[in-house]
C-alpha cells in the first residue's frame, strides 16, 4: 500500500512539474491604446516558446474604435515567429490579415473577411538602461470590392532611457503613408517625447506620448498628437 501511495505521489509530482513547465511557455498581454488618428484600438498579443531563442507569436488589433468605425469595423489578426537574437534585442516578423473595407474598397464597399494582408516586423530593445521598439507594417488589399483599393505603410520608432525600474522616458516618431490607388499621400507624421511608468511586479505599464505633426493637410489630425497606452501582462 505504501509503495502504491509513493508511486502515485511521484507520478503526481512529475505531472505537476510538466504542467508548470508547459504553462511557463505561454504568455499573453493586452494593451489599451488611444491616439489622435485611430481612436481606441486595443492590441492583444500572445506567444508560445518553441525553444530558448524562438517563440511562436500571435496578435489581434481591434481597429473598430474611433475613425475605424467607418472602415467596416476594421480588425486585424496575425501570427509569426519571434527570434531572441540577444538578451536585449528580439526580432518578430509576422503576417496579418484584416477584416473590413478600408483596403478592399477604400470604405465604399461592404465589410468583408480577407479585406487585406499585412506583412509586418517588430524589433524590440530591452536592456538594463535602454528600451525601444521599431514597427513596420505594409497594408495591402487582398480583395477588390469597390471602384478602388487602398494600401498603406505604417511605421514607428521609439527609444528611451530607464531612469529606474519604475520610470522611463524617450522619444516617439510615427508615420502613416498611403491611400487609394494613385492617391497615396502622407496621412500623418508625428514626433514627440514619451514618459512611461512600469509596474515593479511586471504586471503592466502606462505610457503617454505627445508632440507635433509635420503634415499641413488636415490640421485637426496633424498639428499635434497624443498616444496613450496601458499594457497588462496576463
């Protein structure tokens, strides 16, 4: 009887250990984002560790808030692979797909699944004293559902210094370029400082960026900007 109890205890311990190891391979986070152009656009990301240097990644963006409500309740979902090239730098190429009508008909047609395709790249920096992120996304139509289609290039770069584990600050540059066929133009260009407060237990952060715009057209969007982000690690 004692041998059976001991064996059961050993098997249970092994099972719990394996379960905890599997659980540690996954991570999810949600970032609530609001800015001058896109309005409220929450982002959800997830990853599954394949090995010490590589992760499978997924993401979803709820673009439907703000001006996105006129784009057929635009939404984006994608997946990719993240490579940890060093202790401080990671590179994450991904491929996304959109649902809506912005790319497939420039908002003139019905909202459709497979509205567009989005090859994109995220490069992250996180060292003891520095932090930063480079994003580049190319939004291309996957379907043609109206008199014209549209495409966009969207990228940003921010880099900052960690004054402590709690507070950091730096600069943010962001650019959106594109539009309907043969009508591409600068939608906005933003530049300004940011400040970030990070939870010391690693549960999330709060960041505010703001500054000036460099595109003369549509001054309601481009003469200044704000970008408020609240991240939660699940």
